[in-house]
C-alpha cells in the first residue's frame, strides 16, 4: 500500500480531521513503538530476575530502538505474523546470546494489550485531558462572564421560564469536569498482562517462581499499567469498554453543546454567534450565509464515534481463551479517541469566538409578552390557597393570547382572582409583571458550579 | 389497549422472558407507584419547611396510596399529560386546603427522573445483584470443584496450551464480581432532581430560602437518591448512561460465558453437558438432539440488549433545557435491565445442571499427540541458549505432523538439538513429554481468584 | 408470568404505545395462530400428494383451530420445546391415524420462518401500508393547500433562499411514497421454507419425489409466501434484514418530519402549530406551555427502533446449518414494526391538526432584510460577466449588515456594480428587491410530485 | 497534517487493510477528482443550453484537469469552505470571461452528492463486484468439487442430519449472488442532484426554462447518475442508506462464511484447513499453531462495518432543507466500502487455499454412532402409522446412548417396534443403518444452485 501524501487516505481522520499531537500516540508508528517498549521492559524484568545479564538487556534495548515500522511490516509480509515479525526485527540485531532472551516467555497479546493500555493512558494524559481542560476553561470563562445574562429557558423548543446564559454554560462545565475525572480514572484502570498464551502463566512458570510478582513488577514498574486479576490470552475487556464508553460520553456532551449553540445561532433566535473571519466563505452559492460548520462538524463526528461503541461491545465476547476476532476491530479504537479530540479542539476554537447578543436575548425573553409568568402566577396563587391554580392559569393564558394582553393584565381582569392577588407581596408581583426576573438561583449556582 | 392475558403482548419480555420479581420494580404499575412516592416525599419535605401542616401532608400521603394506575391513564386520556394526570388523581382525593400543596413547585421530570433513580436502585438491590450473586456463587463452586481439572486451552479455536476448567470458570467469576461492584456503584450514583422546569430552582425559590438544601433533603432523606451538581429540566444523562453501560456489560459477560459453554458442548468437543430432563425435547424433528437452548437464548438476548446502548447514548443529547425526545425511549431502559436479569436466571439454571466429562477433556488434551508441547520445548531450548528455538520448533511440528510422531520424538530424532536436550532437567522433560502438565499456575490462581 | 392488566407490562409497546390493530398480527397469540396455520397448510399439502386422506387433513385442521396459546405454553413448560409443544397440542386432539401426519417431515423453523413471513406480510398489508397511506394522504393535502405558501428555506438552521411550505411537505410525500413501495416489495419477498432440519430436504425426500415442488406448492398456495433458492435450517436472513431495514427507514423519515415540524413550532419561529384541545395540559408546572409532545414522541420512538437494526444485522450470522442465537432476538422484530406503526398514527393525528401561520412565515421571510437576495444577486452579476461576483456580494452582505440596509440598497450604492446593475432585467430586479419571489419552481414541483 | 508514510496514519484502513485499487475511487484525492468532474459536466451542460460558448467550456475543463488536491486544501485553509475552495482553484486558472461560468447556479451539495453517487457506482463496478464475483466463482468451484462430499449438518453446534459440504458452500454462493445483484441495483439507483441550495431550482430557474430537464441531462448524460424526484439541499438519504445496507449485508455473509470455516478448522473438527505457507508463523510463542487469522480478520472487520449502519441511519435525519451534520460522518462511508472489499479479497485468498479433509468428515459423520438416524427412524415409523414415533425414538436415543449401541440396534431390540420395522423398505433401512446416506437432495440442489 503506497501513500504519496495524506490525500491517498480513505479515512477522514487521516486526511482531514486528525490532530497532529494525538497521532504521536495513535498512529501505527506509535503503536509499534509502544510494543517495542513492552519488549524492552520485559528484558529488563528478566534481567532483574537473573534470567539474563544487564549487558544482554542493554544490547536488546539498543537494538530495539533501531527497529522501524517499515521493516516490521516487511518481515510480516514474509511470515504473516505481526508480533513475531517485530521480534525477528529485534533478534536480527542482537548477538546469539541475546537472541533467546528477546520476547522470552511472552505471547503476542502480552505485548499488544499492554502497549494499548500504555498508549491510551499517554494520549489521555498528554492530549485528551489537556484539550478537554482547555475547552472547560473557556466554557467556565463564558459562564462567569454571562452568569447573570438572562436568557429564556427552553423546553420542547418552547419558551419555558428564564435562566441565565452562564447557568446554561455551567451545566456543560459540570458535565465535562465530571467526565474528565471519569476518563482519567478509566484510563488508569486499563490493564496490561503478562500471563502468556492462555493466561495461566504457563511459560513464565518455567522460569520464575512467582509469575504473578514478575508480571506485576513488569507492568507497574516497567510499563506503568495495572495488572488484572484474571486474564485469558487477553485482558478482560470490561476495562477497555468502560474507558471507551467514557470517551464516547465526552463526545456526547460535546455534541449536545454543539447542538445547543447552533440552535441558538438560528436566524430567528440569534442569541449567540461566531466572529467570522474576514475571508471566510459561508456557502458556495449564498454569499450571505454564516453557517455554524464547526458545530455541525462536531455533531457529525459524534455520529461517527457513538455507533463505534457497538464495535467495542461486540469485542467483549471472545471464544474460550480468545478468538482473534477483536484484532482488526480493536485497531479502530484509537480513531474514536482521535475524533473526540478533534471535536474538542473545534469546539474550543468556536467557544473562543463566541459572541453573545444581549439585544437578541432580551427580545426573545419578551417574545411571549409575559406568558412565561404562568408558572410563578400559578404557584403564587396556589401558595395563597387557590385550590385550582394550575387550571385557572392554564385558561388565563389562552384568554391572554386571544385578547392580546399580558398574563398579568388578564389575571387582574379576572374578578375571581382578586381575593388572592390582593395578598400578593411586592416581590411576588415583580416576578409576574416582569417574569424575566424569575431566574431562581441561576446566577448563584453558576458561580458555585464553575468554582468547583 | 386491552389485554386479556400475556399472549396479547407484542414484546417477548412481557409474554415470555420477563422475571416476576423484576416486574415488581420495572412494570408500568411500579413506575407509577414510584412517581407517587416522590410526590409524597415532596409534601413531607414541604411540611418539614413549614409550607404545609403535618395533617395536610398525611392527608396527601393517604390519598396518594389510593391512586391506581388505571385512573391515572384515564385522566391522561382526557388531558394528554401523564404527570398532571397523576397529580389530578391525588388532588381529586384531598381537601381544598391540601390541593395546592400537591406537586407544589415541582416540574414533571423532578418526579420522573427521581422515580427512575429510585426504582433502578431498588431493582438492582433486590433482584439484579442477588441474582448475579447466585450465578457467581454457582460458578465459584464449579471453579473450585474443577480447579485442577486439566483442559486444553483454545485460542483461535485451535489447541494452544493447557489450563484447568476451573481456571476458565474463575475468569467469569472475576469479571462478574467486578461488574457487580460497578453496577452497584453506578446505581447508587443515579441522581434525582428537584430544581424545576429549567433546573434553576425558579419555582422553589419562591417558597424556600435554600432550594439546594431543600432538594438535597428531599432526595437523600425522602427518596434515597443523590443530588446532582447541575440539572436542566432533567438530570445530566451521564449517570444513567454509565449505569446502563454496566448493565449491558454484565450482559456481555453472560453472553461470553454462554458462548463458551455451548461451544464446549459441540458434539466433537463435548467437554461439558447439561443434565437433560426426562421429558425434555431437543428438536421437533430430530429426537436425538440435546440443544443448548438456554445458552443460545442468553446469547440471543445479548443481541437484544447490547444495541440498546445506542438508544441510551442518543438520549444523551437534549436541546437547550431539554427536548422531550428521550421520553418514549427512556421508558425502554427497564426492559434492558429485565432482559439481563432473565439472562442471569437462565445461566444459573444451566450452570446448576452442568456436568463435566473428564474423559472428553482428556481425549481432547491428547488430540494433537503432544503438539501442544511446542511452546515449552521452544522456551526451554531458548533458555538453554538455542539462538533460533522458535523457528526450529516450528519446523519440527511440521515434521512431526508429517511423520506422525510426537513432538518429543521428533525433537529427539533431530541431531542438532542433542546438545540442548541433554541439558534438560527432569521437570522440563516432563512438560514436553506430557504437556498436559504444562498448566502454569492455573490451579493456584483459580483458588486465589474465587476466594476474593 | 401472571398479568392482571397492561400495567403489569414492562415494555412500553405493551402498556402504552401499541396499536390495537397491529397486535392482531404481532402479539404472541397471533404468532401461535400463524404457526398453526402453517401446520394446517402442511397437512393439506400432504393430502394433495396422497400421503394422507382428506378426512385426516380435515380432522387435523379442526383440531388445530381449537388449540390455544395458553395450552401450548403449558405443554412447553413440561417439555421445554415450543414447536413440539404446539405439535403435541394438535396431536392430543386427533385420532391415532392422524397423529403421525401432524408436523410430518417438518422441522421447527419450517414452521416458524414461514409463519413470520406470513404475519409480517399481513401486518404490512392490513396495518402498516394503510396507515402509511393515510399519513401520506394528509401530507399530500397539506402540500397542495400550501403549494404556493412562501417559506424561507433553511440550511444549517440559517436562512438560505425561499421555498414554499408545500414544497417542503412534498419531499416527505415523495420519500414516504417511495418507501411504501419498498416496504411492500420487501414484505412480499420474505421467504418461507420447508426443507427440514438442515435445508437439504432430508426428511421430505423420504416421502415425496420432488421436494422442491412440494415446498413451492405448500409455501405459495398454502401460505402465500415465497420459496427461497437455498436454506439451512432457516431461510437466508438477507430478505428479513432488507424488510426490517425498510421499516426502519420509514421510521427515519417520520422522525425527520417530526423534527422539522417541531422546530417550526419553536417559539421564535412559530410557522406551524397544532390545534390544542381545550382540556389539554402542556406542562405540569407551566400552564402556558404547548409542547409538541407527539412530534417529540415520534422522534423518541425512532431512537428505539433505529438501533434495533443492529440486532437484525447480528442475526445475519448463524453457525453452520444454524445456531439458535437468533431465536429470542428475532422475537423482537414485531415490536419494531409496531413502534413504526405507532409513529405513523401519531404523526397522522398531528398533521391533521396542523395549522400554518402565514403571518409568521412572512415575518420570518423578511427577517434578514433582503439578505437572502445574495444568491440571485451574485448569480445575476456573474451571468452579466462580473468575474468576481461571489466575493463582491459576500462583502456586500457584510456592509449591508453593518450599515443596516438591504442588500439591494448596498448594491446600488456600490459604484463598481453600476455597469452590471443597469443591464439587469425587470424580472431579475424583482428577485433581488423582493427575494421572497425567488422560489424557483417550488410550487410547480410540489403539484407534480404529489400527483405521482 | 503531515504524513511521512502510511505508518503515520491512525486508521487501519489506511495503514494496513486498504485495497490499492479501491483507493482509486475512495481516497480523498479521488473524491476531489470526482467533484471536479461534476464541475466540468456542469459547464458542458451550460454550453449545451447556450449559457456559455464551447470555447469557455473547454477552457474550464482544461483548467480543472490541472487542479490538485493539495491546492484545494490550501485554499480551504484560507477561506474555510471546501467547495468554494475547489471553485476558486478552477477560477484562478481561467479567463475573466470564463470565471462566472465556473460552478454557475450550483450549490456545494449539487457537486458533493453527485460526486458521491458517481464514485460509489464506479467503485462498485470496477472493484466491489469484480472482487465479489471472484470470491463467488471460487466458492462455486468448491461447491461443485464437493457437491457429494458428505458432511454432518450441525444445528446448535450439535450433529443434526447430513448434508454435503458442497451444499453448504452453495448456500453462500446463492446469498452472495443475490447480494451482488442488490448492491449493483442499489448503486445504480444512487441519485445526484442539481436543484440548488434548497432543492427548488431557485438559481437554475434564473437561467434556464426547464431546470428539471437541465438537471436530468447533466446528471444522466454528464455524470451517469439518476435524478431524484425531490431534493432539499441534498438528495433524499434513503437511496444511500439502502446502498450502504446492501454493502453491509455483503459483509455479514462474508463474516458468516468466515465463522463457518474457522469453526470447521477447530482442532476437534478439522474438516477443512488452509494450506500454510512454508514460512508462515502461527503464533509468536506457540510454534505449532496454525491460526485461521484471515477468517478471524474477516469477522473482525464485520464488527467494524456493521455498527456503521447506525451512522448512516442517523444521517437520514437532517433539519429543514438540511443541516450539515451529515458532512463529516458521510465521509466515512467510503471506509465501510473499502473494508468490505478487503474482507472479500482475504476470503478469496483463503478459499483458494482451502483443503477439505475427507477422513475428518467421515470421522465426524460417525461420531454419534448412528444417533443421527433418529430423524429418519422417527419419520419412517410415523409414516408406517406409529402414533407416537417422535417420543418413542427420543427415548430410544437415550437407551442407545446408555447401552452404547447404535440406534438401529436399539430399535431392533425394542419388541414394540417390530410390527413397524418389518414393513420397512430396503431404501428406508439403509437410511437408518447408514444415516450418512440421509442427505436428501443436497447434491442435486448444489448443482442446480451454483448453475444459476
């Protein structure tokens, strides 16, 4: 398979959406590098146990550092086995004394599963979380800046009662902060293994007295990943599934936020917008258009990553001590992570350019001519003992609409309500006359949430 | 929609696979009952804050206990709103003084989300986990019983190197024990809410000074569920998604186990079997058949539940302070839980009837005429300094196959190996001559794993 | 499993969303009835071939008509085989002479697969298509009524260029009409089978000379379904998968339409609305709300049915002459069909109540103060030879926005455009000055599309 | 995004599994080329309608042939719009007279949707179908070669009754031949469009009298794709969904076949095998292993492609005249096609190396010591009037098993059966004594099926 440049690629993650930094951990070259690292960790552990000398271990480490992805693939073409190919490439570079030590007692997936845990932890630490934190920080700033910017709350696409725009944003801050912790935890619970072809330490038992201790030291000290309680040829898949699930859940929050922001950019709503670059074209044919393409792209990438949980969940099943039907499929997990990283960076760029139109917010708040006062009116009437407040106010909103007046006016015109209205406090009347005040503790909560 | 008996149902969970006990928490009747419980918890909390008297709270609780599912649905038919219908049914039974207190300051999803958290916690505590524990207990017993029962390990469906059958079972014990903890934790992290129509405590702020404290007390003391950091009209969906994910992961392990056991029942393998009941029919046309239908059913139900994670993940997105497009879909989550419970009870029944055929295990261990000794032979040669042991043994296995002798015989006939073979220890030779001994620490690990 | 009423059900299709008529074909009772019909068709075919007498065939038919679902399930509880249970229930009612003829030469899935093809064809013919046609008819009426009702076209949620509301609706008419044909064709390509336990007509070959002809006659004449070219124990799954796919695609169009209509009901857009019933409650706490709950429910049900394609696609794989892991899962296909029927009837109800607000349509058309003229202006300038029309107009829209005038005004103020503008025809100027005229052939196409 | 070689890629389709030929149609470079082709077809159609001269059309075509993917991406980086970037690259190369003609009256998705239909049709014609045909041809050969090779039929993994191996293969031939037709038809029903930004031919109506005729000619003559009845900014998604569905269904059959073949390679079954290359390594640690990795890879790739139907089905929904949330996601459709092509070529390679072990087939046929005669025995007894043949034979199989004799021996020892057994014909007895003869019309059907 030749490749002149990225445009020979079929996958959009390779020719279009991929993040350069993420590739450092998720490309095939990186994967091979991580597998070589596990082989190196192994010889050092063997050395520590006295199976080989330090000189041999160092020789193998030096040889390993020279192995290239290209030659591993060429050797694989010859022998049709990817890990044995990698092993042969190391062996070809070392003395006869060192040869038997390379890959000693290891099975392929001791190397592969451990390498996956390592690189996914690294990409989380060095790319995923820092990018997620940057987005959260931007959102936090918007939330604080707009903590008291009143906005109509919408449920079912209909005006409900007011919140503040900052409060809306603080929700995303809370959800992403929560998921940031979960992704981190899930990444660090990813397990490696070194228990051999069927998980029973058959081969290792030939050489060391306590193969569990050997594995633990190799994994924890040599590779920085956990040991699992049990393994077959592969580590139990639940840890990876949970990790991928949390990655996909991050994607879901990003898509939800993108959806919100692009709906708020609808021509009729227009409460937020993006600063457009001077040269930016919105449409190939409609020169006036300013399309929220980054937000749409974020949503679209969610449609790429979310269904891939099905692949992960199918990989949970593996016959007996394992079949290999998770081999090609698990190679796509890195793509999923890369897409979610791409979603983050796009959203961060968009949030940085986000402008809030206070006039539009006010205009929309007033759109129902006080109809949104229905809830406080009903509740205050109820609290004053009206036995049927919800039904009375429901009808009142119809009347107000038909007679084209505000709900407060309609209420005042209803004689049956007089005994209640005369007992209303000033604060209560304010909420009904100007229901844009009816924002509960939105501002206070915004500040509390973004602080945590 | 009339229903004469269960055979009028369309869903197999209702006419065929449902568990009677699970229905106590997951049926629509149960769901309505939980929603009524939240309404009761609310009036008691209002009473505690002095908004209403204890007499009123008690009156409402009494009235609520009389409301039936049937009448709620009839009222809904009239007014087209499920929660208002429920509220009306309570209100119809109380005095004018109590009427305004019913559902006071609540929005529908304060009730619905909280009720869902409650019933899912309850079904986990009272049905899911006990059933899972029973299955794990049965598996644990099998694991201990068969801790040293040698079995050929299989990778790619090919004979690899030996384990013990108990070790294989201990893997499922470990995975299920892990998931049992995860499901429990996820269930108890499910959040309720009482922050009103858009999550900003708009309505509650009219009546109480510290709406967060009111909500916390209502949820924790009144309903036994957690308060979330932020909410819109609904609780953040990530907690539910994670809970459902863990439920589905349990389903995956059960399917994996079912797959293993039914493959081990293949006519040619026949290492395990189920005690067949005297009257049990295996096939409508082939009277000799003994089909592993329960195991197949478990796998088949996994194909029902697993894809439903996509529904859950789509419900993660909700426009602005929420759209209602998660309403019908989230009603199906209970089904998913019910199916996984059904999978457990079937598997438990099957594991209880499981018989292990030691003759078959031994026959299969011997099937490759010692070919499975290739790994220990290669490793021992390597440890003795042979620079090319893997390749030599790979070719030796071809020779042995072609000349129809054991690998050990072929090795002894190869003069180039003599310098190494003469240095082999007795223990090492045993592993190669009788590779069924080559089980690593399978037995020891089995006992350690099932103990934890 | 006892069932007092529908509220004991766990699945919303059984307690809430199911359509009474669909249940006639999709309930378990109906399924058992169809399986019995296949058994009857079999004995009549056996009679036709001289294997049994007409008297015996009639005796079995009479007996079969008395078998109840309840007794079949009771017998299954005893012998653990559903089809053998059904056979036993028939056999228990006939003479010793007739007994051997019941189910003769059949394997269970000869009965089950054939019954599924029959009932799905029937539910399509009698419920699915008539309901889909009713919806399409309603949409067609709206399309004709509003064929020339101008509406701003929206892409990316942004105002693009105008269409008519009728044109928008005609798109759904076209898509549903197309799918109606596809669903019908796919239903009538569903295959039955009568080739026995492994598909090679092993048993039938014992009794008849041309088992293919026997099967064809039984299926086509006796059951009204097709014969497949090849079968194992089961019919090739691709026909069912394609049928389900088309059912799910109908669901997708319904969801798309529901999404459109509910966004058009957003408070700020408000171009369409639903006539609300006098007693209808929109929110349990906000008496003014008029939520598009039926539309939201349609979308939500799509989230239920769409992922179930994954179940269907997983059922495409079956080991060797079949495993049974599609048994429980394929029992849920009827649910999917039932949900899509429910989606249709809900949408039909909503479309019947649909009102179009022409004032709102006009207001929205004018919202960008002529900005939507950018496309015709650019194109007309280009057609007049302006080498850089798109870029010029793109900048002009910025200027117009900043200077708060219409695009036409801004264009006239730009001296560089004068040489082009003076050559503009009257019709062209109209399009730019009043871009609401710029609807292409929307009206004409609407009328053409809905006629076909 | 820099790319040194394929190992910088993240997606396995780019660094590992992609087919060189498929890339000719599915790479990003190819996609850009197809989009340029649509632009060329447009100017020629404009020329045909007299909107521009032939010289201008030719000038634009020449210019277009020089545009590179690289420069399009660079221009996109500047203006943030992919299609306008492409247009600019053409425009930069033509005279001022030609400039306005480039992309005239087109909207981006007139180009994109049409280009997708074109390239998917081409990859189907030139790569997908030829590869599928090659696989089918190989399978057909195996089917004919093994048309009368008896094999035990397996249901539930249990021995059922015999078929021939050729008959088993003929089933895959039939299914793939069917799908080959369906994929081809679906590909040629893919629609292009040229109806502008909102599908109402707004822009085209400015220049031509019959925009539908213009579009039809452009699409059918210029691009070789169909015109759809209705469009918004995009073509109705159902055609693409159906096409992708059929592609994924092909993947399902390939996975099913791969599963079958790899289970038949299980050590205990070993009825088929692959010729191993002399240098091929089966395991990095177990030198004796011969793992069916290609078959496992095929199954694994199915787990990649199948869930992606969810992406396609989500793309069915698009708000109003379209949102752009299908943009990134639809870019992955080509990957799905590429994976299925890769699955085919792998399977073809494997089928070419497939060897059938007749000894193993015979050994397995005899494994139940005649137990598989239960079906013919039951049916023959029934046909001779035994009223309870199924039950009698069911018990007989238990007895035979317990007493370790064949079913025929057990039957002969049962006095109650004597009246029936004495009436058995010679042919019937053969079937019971040697049930391997009981293959129905497997051989005949194999020959008939593979001929069609």
